[in-house]
C-alpha cells in the first residue's frame, strides 16, 4: 500500500494563498461548507501565529458573508500546550480530530447479497432519487445549504473523477456515497444511510460496490474521531493511517 496522507483527501475549492505557514483553501461555490473553506497549517503554529491566521481568515470570510473559521493542523502532531490553553479560554472554539483509514479491496470482508438491497451508480434515471435523498439529509443544516449542495451534486455528476452511488431498500432510496477517483486511490466520501434503514447492511453493500468497481486502487476514507462508525471500519479490515486535529468557530 502506497503512502497515504491527509493531503490525498478531496477538498472542494482551490488555494487562494500559500505561504511558509499555511495554505488557505476557498470554495466560492460552497461558501456555507466549513470543510471547503479553511486554513491548513503546514507546521504547528505558535499562539501568535494562530491569532494572526485567525484574524486573516475571519476578515477574508466576512467579505463573502461567511460566519465561520476552520483550521486543520499538521498530520499526526499533537496540539501544543499553549494552543490548547488558548483554545480552552474561548468557549466558542470546537476542537476535534479526524482519522484516516485505508484498505485494499481484496481485504474487505464478504458481504451477503440481499435481494431487498440494490446498489447502483447514479444515472439520468436515478438522479432525481439521489438528489431528493441528499436534499433530505442536507436540509438539516438549512434550506440555503441544501440548495447549494444540490448544485454541487449536479456538478459532481458531470465530473468524471467523481462517481455517485445510491442504495435502494425494497425500492426506496436508503443510502448513498460519492467516490473520489484518483490515479492510485478511490476515496469514500459522504457515506450516508437513512436513519429508517440503518443496521440492515446498506452501508456495507455500498462499500462492497466501491470495492468491486475499484479493485486496482487503495480505498481511503476519513472518519470523525468522535464517531462510532470508525469502529465499524476497523472491524471491516480498514487500516488506521493517522489523525489530524481541526478547529472550528462559528460566529452569530
């Protein structure tokens, strides 16, 4: 398995500034998406360097009506005691971490086929089902967010480097996943199973379809460090690659 890092993870948008300390990623098509608009530090900043970066990003976002700042820190590095103390003094900072996993398709466990579960690549015929399913999930974060995500889903449908999959349970849309296709990797992104259809093998069936379609690639995914699905990935033979701290602050 080739070397995989968080730099291999898909982030919509583009770099608008890069210096010795950080890369600033901006996505004008998805201003409300925290994970598309952020600063990624190349090395661990001092408290003063962080303050300066924070002020820069806040002012930049304010010009576009964005009400958040998001930061990613270097792979597999612990936050300094000074940074932790500084973050703890501001209750509006949310500190979390992500975990990166990878697997070779041949190592994924066998999945029992069930006639009530059908997984398909999204086509013109099933696009409305996919969009309606996504809209229901995205609208939890507000109608404006759901509308901008709908436009993003349509752009992704026309992108040859992204494959959208939908799962049906007894004919009803029950889950979905996007696959970001690179030369060496296929990234599982946005794996969703509707709450009414969970624990019925839909998530495993979606993953198995990815494994079957991209047998010559390393399959990668990112899990929130506090979420329980990461334990499922470990049971499914995914290999833990590393972690990355992140920070979010949302302004009213």
